[in-house]
């Protein structure tokens, strides 16, 4: 059977489930990357930390944002609901919200039984 025929026989739900599964994997990976940078920041002296940034090709500004994600108690509280995001920058945007705006966002996107898809524009 050719791939075009297979694609035509697949349901929208099957594609959606596959995409959501891959998004969840990507989101979890970004959290792990962020945690590893946060750990490295505490373990390494500045020179070695800068070597790490060079070797991983991350700039300091990006790493600071990633570390801020891992230090957010609000994000850690909802970590299991934050798995269907479009990018790590969406998580960072959540760290910039004041308590009222975060509560409004959480009420819409994080209080459901299942994780919801959302993008930075939704934040």
C-alpha cells in the first residue's frame, strides 16, 4: 500500500493524537534542557558555564529564560498540563504574567482534566 493511500485512510483523530504525542515529548524535553542548564549554573564557575553555552550553541539570554522557567513555582505546579505547548518561549511568557493574568490563563487552559494545546499568542 502506498503512503498516499495510507494517509487518506488515516483519521484526523489519529493524526491529532500523533501530533499531540510528539508535542508532549518536545515540551518535556525542553523542561529537561532547562533543568540541566539550571543545574549547570549552580555547579560550574562562570568560565565553565560559558564553555557549556559555547558547546551547546545557546546564548546567555536564552539560557537565562530557560532557567527562569525551571524556577517558576507556578509552572512546576502545572507541569503535567503544560505538555502541549508550541515552543519553550511560551513557557517563558507564562513566567512574565502577574498573578491575576496567570490565574486567568490557568482558569482557561490549566484547570481541565487533560492538557490543552495553546500557543504563545494565547498567553
